[in-house]
C-alpha cells in the first residue's frame, strides 16, 4: 500500500516544482541572472547581430516607404506639368496661325501681304 501513496506524493511534488519553477524562471529572466551563464555569454554576439539585422530591416522599410511617397509626389507633379505643357502648346499653336497674327497686328498698321513672295535669282556668271 505504501507504493501507490509514494507515487502520488512524488507526482504532487513534481507538479509543485513545475508551478514553482515558472516564477523562479521569470525572476531569473527578469533579474538578468541568465546573463551570467557561460552558454548565454557565448550567444551574446549572435544576439547583437540579430538586433543589428532587425534595426537594418526596419530602417530599410522606412527608407523604402519614404522613396515610395517621393515617387508618388513626383508622378503627380509630372502629370500636372504634362497638362500645363499640352495647354501651353495648344495656345501657342492657336496664337501662331496666320489669321491670329494678322488680327494682333491690325492695330499696329502692319498689313498682311496679299501678293505671294517672289523668288530672287542672282546670276553668278559675271564673276
């Protein structure tokens, strides 16, 4: 009869140890006691490397987001400048037509030519 009772006591003690280990482990972790372990001290450079990689990853994502915002603003500016170019080009084409130029020069006294231009031929055989 003593054997089953011993097993129950052993199980109960193991269970109590597990429950008591959680606060002990947490206290050990928060207290920094794990840093004194030789295995942990060998892993510290690797942990610093992982932290460095995480910081580089975060910085890279911020840099990429900044570039994306800049590209979008430049694309908007290009679109606005293209509209401005097209409107200026159409105004120039309308203003450079012969009828538009004649209308603008009408008040200055300069008249539109009614005779077609003549080609002047120079004879170079006299030289």
